[in-house]
């Protein structure tokens, strides 16, 4: 039994920044226009009808007060400084060596429209990263424009549009086939790109049947988008047959490699038959996700699809690197510029620091650690593994359920997540919609966390199970050791109460106060 | 040590004996046994072919820095490139805060455990709302172009119409993204993109052309203020009035750096407002500083049409205490998959924190000074360049920080001129000679608060020299 931390978050009762400061307070000065400028052009230069006359209602604080305020906010953010086994997102160490390199002016103060002669270093890194991802996937070309995994899924849908348009069949190939358990970004981006989504249900074994796939694909199928393993941690052993069936119907096959960590260096998307795949550089490849981006969905595809990629594509000609914009069949832009370049550099750094042996070892550790965790979680009364009839081992993460203990105590997965933070453990990932098991949670140890970290995490889960039985109200009202108490959810769907800005909050507070006075 | 594997600095369980210990606990004889669920013929047949590992920080740093030093930066050169990525000053405090590991790290957390980050996000939205004079701001999406794309799709959902009017003089990069979002004409969800002509004498939207193209099928009119080519759209209120009369939404794109001196879009009839996040304390990062915001009035029909994350201030179980969480979470793709509004996912939320710090440092007076300084220096640069023989400023008196410089009278191409400038340590403006608008041999120059009067004189002197 490990010893759980006696944790209490910093509790600054920190005001909203709009409440800080004093009239006339200053945090930054800008120089006045030089005399030669004033005398040459004057200073009141905005056309009268467009000149701003009101003062924006911003805080007026000193430089130190801004620093202190935001440091307080960082201190009230657990931010993975406990133990986070946040499944599907693959928590990693984010190298500060790489972070500091990207903050150098040679990257931070560089513009994407500079002449390529002045960008040879960053172009080389992108080109080399492309090469390493080609080796990991078997694909022929990677690009990095997509600002996250969902954006890479959207890239796939748009590349498929361009591919079928080029074949003159876009009006006919109108459907995208996926699994009900695929990440929501796959059906959502395909729908936003204009495709009709066909969701295949799961069988007892955890994945859709080949018969369901055969029935779903046809001459109308533009593409399939599928992950493997899925978020249950179950590897679909029929995936090669999937690809064969889909391709027989003429569909393009996209491998959502969000769950790559357990199969790094072991599988090649291209060898399995896929036409395209996506890697999350902000997850698997060690770039920080930063609470939700800037991120990179690296999109790779076969030579056949490369013609349709968004531009520019980084190419090497002789010993020079260049940006290829001249791609007449390109789908157009998915996002401006070349992508979140510093994140690509950090992912390059991760891949170089791990090397082939390190990457394969990382996959081994991820899967062995998860199986170790499964064994220990199975020993805790009240927890149930998803798909209990599946005897094969899970991959790098496992979907679990609090169903039995929730039924016994009324304590569910949100309550557990809230309570975990009281022990300095980062709240867990539950599940994407739809919830296939009751009160789900999805831990993933990855290669970062030590066996001691994993043991501590499991011990805290076991302890909260005990608390759920002995003092359910305490768990239900958790957290108790955090910067704030549990937030009330009643405002989130109520137009009279939600307030997405401070000015909206003040307006609604005043309206409510007036209402109270009126009632009195 | 020869032959024995060293534990990797980033993998605790790579230390000797740990894997073996866990295998023993789970009753597996080998690592291979743990992968037995993968059929043999699925494993890759070709070995990984990666360059040698750099497990030593010394080697890794040398590789990274060695490569990056082959770049030439806008710090070591004098750059006048803008067009969607701009060189603005980034206060040191911003770098400190966005570099905090609690913020930069991977985790999402909960409203309580990661309360500070949620508050910082709300403060970004709140301060931006104060600059825009609007009550709802969503956490930023991938880029300005993506923000416009989502805003157009919002307008289409709200109005049930499927046509958008955009300026003919649009940034080709953003316009390409917009066309992607609006889908090809073969798709059922296609939104037709129609361009509105520019008044050639001012660069502003041609009001007659706009009026002629407005109709009952138009979901939205989109324009920018300042526009792609730097011009200030002084007819903004009239455009919004015309759009409203036709039952269309007015979508505006604004540069937040201008909002200390240019009227807030909420005050001239904008319904949905978009813009870039990068001017608010984010380095250029070779384009990796991009991010785009979307804002609107606090009306339910708009709020219900957003695609992403709306952070609301809420009460907690402790009386008088405030916390923050996601409003309307079920309308996005996490809640409704393909039936949600477009899609959402990881975006550029770290830049929301950068923006929160930046706006709090500037305050109302900082934004006023910033805008005053930028417009004065940009006009000065336009004046000095316009005085050079053969050089003409296309719209000299109606720009914010960018302006179009025409070189037709010099007999030289922009590419030739920029090569000569670069040899002298200056990055000339973006070459727009081949872009829509028929502006001839022209470049889009950008001047901000980082350019001193001396820098501007150096540009003018060097340009004079290379044109001789």
C-alpha cells in the first residue's frame, strides 16, 4: 500500500482579473510616436466615424500584479503534477529541452512567408519528422497543417472529397462508415465535410462485425475512418479483413492512430492496407497539449492521395528544402500556414530522443503496465471491466466501469473524479459519448508513469471505493481540498444564468438583483 | 555496462527488472505474450528505420539548436512581413505564464482541480469581450480562417440559407480555408461563396455591388476591419445595416491590436465577430502562433450555434464563491458526434492564456497607445516609401498597420526587390503581385510597434538604394 499525499491545492480566493487594479494603473507602456513621425503624419489618423470613443473595460494593474495573478492561477491548476492516467490522451513528459529550443528567436521570431533560404533549419526539421513518421507508418507523405487530431480527421474527409471529385464520383460516394466507438471527431468532421455518417454497432467482442461492415459499404461509400485498438483497449484482430472489404467496395481507408502508444513500432498502417493515417504529435509524440492546443494532427497518406493534400508540402530538392505550393489537385487549405511548427519541433525532439529502440520499448511498457493495472483494478470490489467476456489482454488502456459500486452506493464516475483531486491525483478520463458501460473510466499508464505512480493511483481508487461505502455524502460533495468547491451546473444550460464574459455576468447579476428588489 | 540497457530518462519503468516484475505479477512469461491479441501477420515486416537515438540532452539540444540556427529570424533582420502573422511585442510575463508547466502540460483535469486554467480562459473571453463590446466569446479555434469558416456555418444554421458574400480582396490563405469549410458544390451542405467587388479608389467594399448581391438567399456578409490589405472599412455600419435589411448575418473580422483606437465591432452592428489571437501576446512561431476567436451578442440563437467551448462563470457549492465550466456542452461534437455543430477538439487554448495575460498588462490605456503608435508608424512608413521614385502607395490614407506598395513604376519585380532587400538584412513585404485585385507588382507591407522611426528610415533608404 502506497501512502497517498495529504494534498491541499492553493486557495487564493483569487478575484477575476477584471476586479483587480485601480483607475490609471498601468502594466505596459508604449513609446509615443517619434517627433519626426508626428510632424510628418500627425497622430489622429483613424477616420472619425471609425475612431473608438469609449474606453474598453479592461483591468488597470501593474506588471507585477499581472504576473502574480496568473502565477496564482497556475498554482490553482493541478496540471498533471499529480499522477494523471488520463486515457485516450496519453500523458507524456514534455521535454523542456525541446520547449526552450522552440522559444529561441530562430523559431519564435520567424515568419512563414519568409524566403525559404531563411527557413532551411525549420524546413529540415519538418522534412526529417515527415521521414520518421513515414517509417513508423509506411505512408509516403506527411503534412502538419492540422491543428489537432480532429483537424486531421477533417483533412482526411476533405482529401476524400478532392479524390472523389477528381474521379468524377463525388455525387455518388457520399457516405463515411465508422464504428459507434470511434472518436467523435471522425463522424463529426466527416459530417461537417458533407458526408453522411454510417455508425456500426459493437458486438460482444468489442468491435463491429464483418457482416455489419459488408452490409454498410457499397458503391456509395467514400471512406471508412477507424481506430484500433479502440478506447476499450481491445485490438480488432479482423482489421486487415476490414480494410480488404472496404477497398473491395472502392472506399478509402483511414486509420485514426490516436491510440498508437501500445503499437508504436509494431504495426505499420500501410502494411495493414490503409491509405492514410493520423498521429497526435501532442499526445503520442511528446509535444505538450497545453490543456487543449496548440496541437498537431500529423496526416500521412499514400502517393495516390498525396496529390490531394493541402498545400504547402515541405520537399527536399538536392540539399535544399522548399515549400511546394504548386499542387493542382490539392483540396485547398485546411488551416492557414504550415501548422503548429513549434509542436512539430517538439515531436521531432521526442522521436529523436526515444529512437527506434526507445519507441518500441515505450510500447512494451505501455501495454505491460496497463495489464498490470487491469490485474490490480480487478481485485477491487465494485469495479467492472468493460466487455468482461473478452479474454484477450487489453492494449495500452482499458475501459472500466463503476457500475457495481455506483449501484451499491450511488457514487458515480464524476464523484470519483472530483474526489481523486483531493489526493493530488489528476481526475480521470471517463468516456466519449455514447457511454457504452455505466459510470465509465478509462485509465492509461503509458510509458511515463512509474510502477509506484500506478500503484498510488490504484490505491487511491480503492480508498475512494471504501469512502463511497462509509461516507457517500463526503464523496458526493467532493472535492474538499481544492481551490474551489464543486461547481454548480445549473447555469450551463440556462440563458438567464450562463455568462461567458465578465460583462455578461455583471449584467445578469444586476438583473437578478433588480428582480429580487422588485419582488421585495 | 556494455550490453546492458540504460534506463531511459523519460521512462521510469525502463529501469532494470520493472517490466519483468510486472510480467510476473500478471502471469505472463514474456512481453510477446502480452501482445498475443495481435495476429502474427499484423506485425510490421519492415524494421523501423529511424536516425540514431539522442538520449543525451546534450546531443538532443545540439541537434535542435544546430538545425534552428540555419534559420534567419525577424529579430536578426528587419522584417515588414505581415498578412495574417504579425511581428508584435510579446511581454516577458506572457512567456513566463504560458511556459508554466501546469498550463503547458497535457492534462484536461476538472473544473475544480484545474480551476486556475479555467479562470484564465474565462478572463481571455472577458477581456476580449470588453475590447469587442460583445457578451459572448468562445475559446479560440485553430486559426482566423477556421474561425471565419465556423462563423459562416453558424450563420447558415441560424438563417437556413446557403450563400455567403466575402470581399474580392480577401487573403487567399483565409479564403481557401473558407472555401474548404463551405464544401464543394456537389455536397448537400454546400455554402456558395460569392465575392463582393472593392472600390478601386479606397480598397473598401463597393456598396453598390454589395447591395446588388444581397438577397433572401444570403446567410451572411463577411468583411474585415482592418481588411486584408490594411484598409479601414469606414462603411462598416452601413454594410451591417444592408445585411440586416436582407435578413443576413453580419460577420466581421477584426485585428484585436486595433481595438484601442478603432471602434468596437459590437458598436457598429456586427452579429458574429472573428479575429486572430496571435497579436495578443503570441510569437509568430513560423505560423504556429495562429488561433482564431469567435464572438457574438448573448442571444440564445447565437449561443446555441457555436461549435466549441464556451466557458461560463458559475457559482460553487460554497456561497459567494465563483468557479468556471463549459456552458452548452451537449451541442458540440463531444456531446452529439455527427449531429453536433461542426466539430471541436484540441485547438489553441494555450494562446487564450497568453491573450489573457497580454490584455491584462495593456489595459485600456495600453491598447490606446499601441493602436496610436502602430497607425502613426505605418502611415509614416507609407509616406517615406511613397516618396521614392517609381514607388506608389495604393491607398495611403486609410490603413491601420498594413499597406500596399506598388512597384510598377520601378521596372522591377517584387521578388527581385525583396531579394535585394534580403541581402541587406531586410525582409520586404509579402509579394501580392499574382493575387486577385489586379494591383500589379505590389507588396503588402506591415509596420507595428516594434518598428522604430529609425527602422522605417532604414527601410526607405535601403529601398531607395536597391531601386537605383
